[in-house]
C-alpha cells in the first residue's frame, strides 16, 4: 500500500498498475513524450529527439479514478 491520495474522492492508498499499448509495432506499454503531437509524412507521430518517459498508473480502489505520472526516462 502507498500513500498516494486520489484527487477525485480523497481515498488514500491507490493500486499500482500500467497502461498497455497493444497497437501495431507496440512494445506493450505506453510512454509519455514531451511536446505537442506533430504528424510525420506518413501520419505517425514525430518522436525523434524528444524525451520519453514511462507512465506510472494508479487506480483508486473506491471510485476507480486513474492517476498517471510520468516517471524516469525510457
């Protein structure tokens, strides 16, 4: 149990989990990328040279609200 507090209902002790990315060519987990979304010539997101961070996800056991945090660089 951790001491994170739900910003929606105030419950203390959120359940840790992760956000899955099951899309084409995915690595199985989502990442947060700094900056506004820009599309490349083939429609994909431009990512080259941008910092990427893993997403830590926590769910409130009472109301189900998700809290997401961008952690260390990937």
